[in-house]
C-alpha cells in the first residue's frame, strides 16, 4: 500500500465550559469539507450553464454541473486567444466571469488555460510585426489576469513551448514570436508580466512533451530566474495507459526541480485506442467514437491506479481529468460521464476515493482533560459540538488548538 501520510494532519481540539474548565465525554463531529489537494476537471460546461438560464439545455447542463460539483474542487476554464478575443478588443470576459464566480462560490479553485499558446491563436495577430505582437501579448496577460484577480489565481501562463518555435501546422504569430525571442526569452517575458500583475498567483508552464527537452527548458528557465510556480504535465493517453513504470519515471525526473507538479490534462478513453502510428492526436478524426462496457472497466482500473500513484507522490498538488463528458475533445470517450450525462464506473470510483477513502468524517469524545485528538486529510473542516459549528483550515501539524466554549 502506498504511503499517503504526507496528505494528513494530526490535530488537537479542546472542549471547555464558560469558565475554561475542560469538559470530558463531549462528542465532537469533525468533517473534511474541501481537500487541500486539487482534484480537478475541465469546467468548460460551466460557461454554457451560466449562459443558458432556462429550458431543456439548462436542465441537461445543471445535471452535469451537479455531478461535477459532487466530485471536484478544481476546474479549468478556457482562455484560448482565438476564441476569447475573436475580434481585436472584443473579449468574452462577460461569458467566462460568471462561470468563474459560480465555481468560486461553490468552493472550487479555478485555473485559466492558457495565456500564451501557438495553437488556437488569434488570426488577427498576423497583421502585426513581432514587436507589436509581443506588446499585445503582454497587454493580454495584464488584462485577463487583472480582470479575474481573486477569482482565478492559477494560470497556465505558456503552453507547449517545447514545440512552439517549430510548430508548422498553421501560420501563427506566437510561433513567429518564439522563433524571434527564443523559448527562454519569450517565457521569461510572459512570466514576468504575470508575476507583476498577480504576485501571489500560481503560475504554470505546461507541456505534453515529457522528454529531456522539457527538462532542459525548465532548467534554463529556473537558471534565468523565471518565476515558475509549478510544472504542468499533460497526460493525454488516447493511445494507451502510461502505466506505473512510465508514471514513476516521469515523476522521478521532474521531482529534481523540487517544484509542485500538476497533472494538468489527463485523459483515459473508455473505447478503442488511437493507433500508434498517429503522431499528433489531433490528426485522428472520426465520425463516432463510442464508449464500451469493456472500455469503461478498463478506464476505471487505469484511472484508479494513476490517481493512487499521483496522490502518493509528495510533490503532486493537482490532477485534472481533462474531459468531464464524453466527446468534448476529438469526440473521444474520455469523460467520466457519458454523452447522455449518465455516470461511468470511473466517476463512482473517483467519488469513492476522493469523498470516501481519502476523506475524514469522525465523531469522537473528549478525554478527561477535554481534549480531542484526531488524524485527518489536509483541507477545510467543519467542526460541530453541542450545537456549535466552527470552520477551520488544517494544513500542517502545528500545535494550534481549536477551543469550544460550551455554556
């Protein structure tokens, strides 16, 4: 069994009367209400939910959002430049902000994906030279991070920069800019801007390339003083599960930086796999890609193994399942609910882990000195005693005591 003691805390509570006398034998209920660990998923549907206030589509989306919120405490929202600002100066802030605020009101931390990427890049940028593109990119980062500060404080600042200067599928201004500035030069500028706008934000570099090229880049960035908060690793497994050996090998190599690790985009399909000869997953275009009972059992088994490995690793802070519903990307059956909204075995497995095996819900009696000692998972708690309720955040094993005065 894998060691997860680093995910837990030991705490002491004290029950007293109004004169500070300890009360023995008093029952106290301690319940984890929100994990410190970020169990995430793509939250794109939240945008449509908040902008479809009634009707059959709203009912369908509400059912999905309810299932989403029953499971996750971390959501990713899309800030792809070509979609967020289709026409220069006209953004979708009014569409995304209600979604982000809604998630925040439900205790969900939200990440913006992504501020700088060569793909899904605004076409109108091609009309400008590199100096102008750089200026507009920095102003975009300032604009989006300022507008969502306090609502979204986690950002994929730059995406897939390893391949960025060599990307040749379509002409785009960011590849052109990266060729001019270099990977380190461009990354430094966008991170410096992000840091200046929100010094307390979690700023990620994110990539699907887990080879030595990504390692070398991170090394160069850190040596250059680039303020990378966490390392993002994409794990789209449409061609088959990575397996324990590859997962542990990737974790070992990226642990040498001693930075938090986020598995930012995880997909495991519950249908047929993409053939191995396909290099770019986007090249796999199909009319239908059905989920199958056998595939769903495979998805459940593989996802459980992956989550257990990642949860046990001390540097992993977040795991995001990229698709909530099947068909969201490449029509793949990579969600944990089917297209019709019914939950797959993987959904129930994750719920059992996150809100069962890895949760804390205890009723304990105070000892003769009025003390209650317990071990629980790190996070936010609700503590109830004799009709009184308190909220507390328990993230480390300090000596802090929570005192209840009764009567």
